[in-house]
């Protein structure tokens, strides 16, 4: 199964806020020997969110969805997830108790009595209304949980809440996947050759080495990274199983030298 992330919110697409989830999810996965296969950004449009979730639920992938699980009018994720699953929403009993705990904590901090039946507090319980059959994701920040359905996991848009919740899911539900597949990347900086000259070599390597993927990242020059990167170059490499990738890299290195390229080796980057 692949791993994907859906980042929901008009504020990201409009530029009012800058997404921080994508690089953090990549970091959290990498620390566990995992990698992200895909990412999607979706605005606060119920039909689009529902269609996206219906498609990803059918994919069999592990999916993290951030944002839209509150109770304001622009929060649609809970409702869209239920619609995509074809099940009703229902108040999760454990989520309800956690929300009531949060209400009691907030009242105590303010030195006020708990008004459990106030319209405001009754409305807060809607944050525990999830698709039927959902499991909760604990929220160490303020106790208001997220939820999981199958291998889809829904967390708030706030990084301070979302990131520990994603970590909890990775460590409690997918520990068996951590570092399960050995993986390395090996690359070099190539000068003096265009991509068109090295493409046949990349095709040959992917054909001859099972499971190895070749990559080519051209740059017109990036002086900010240092003198070495100031010239036009290609970050060229392979990734995959260590034994296969190391053998493929030797072929790649020899091949570009035979084509007349100038190279600088980059240290091996092993998946953590």
C-alpha cells in the first residue's frame, strides 16, 4: 500500500496560510523508514472533498487528512467522509467523554462552573460526531480527538495538534511497517551533459536493476547552496534496495563518465 496526505482548506489554496504539513509528514515518515507516495490539496468544497475521499478510500492506501474536522460552517471533512463511506454520522461515546473533559478543564481554568447543557457546550460535542464505525485518534494538546476509518486518518489543521496525532497513528497502527524495506539513495552532481544524453542510460538502469528508480533533477545553478552548486548541473541518482541501488549507481557513474560528463559524488543518503 502507498502512503498519501490530503491537505484541506481554502486558506492554503488562497495563500492566506502556508502549508507546513507536507514537509512535516515527509519528515515523520522518513524517521520511520517510510516515504510519501502522493499528496493532494483540496479546498473547502464539499463535493470535491467527498469525491477525493471516495477515490482514496477505494485505493487501499494509508491516508492522512488534515483540516476541516471542526464545527464551523467551512468545516466539511467529517460529513464528506461519512458520505464517501455511505454511512451516517454518529456521536462517538469516547470522543464525547473526552470533549466533556475538555469542557470541565476549560471551566476550571477560568474559575467558572461547568455548564454542560449550554448551547455552546452542546455544540462542542459535534466535534465528536464521526462516520459510523470510526476509531478515535488521541489529541495530546487539548483532548479533542481526530478519527480513523480503515486506513484513513483525519486530524485537525493545526500543526501543534495534527503532528503528534499523525505520529501516534504511525507508531500505534503501523509500527510493523517501520524500516521494513531497506532503502538508499545514491546520487552525483553531473556537469557538462544535457538530460537528453543521459536519458537512455537511466532507462537502461531501470530495466536492468529490479526495483531501482533513476532520478534526474536539473538546475540552472544555485549559488545560495555554495560554490559547488553555482554552475548548471544535474542531480543524478538512483534509489531502491541497497544491494541493487549500489550496483546500479556504479553503472550510472561509469556511464556518465563514458559520455564525457564531469561528476562530483554526493555522500550516500540512507533512509532513516
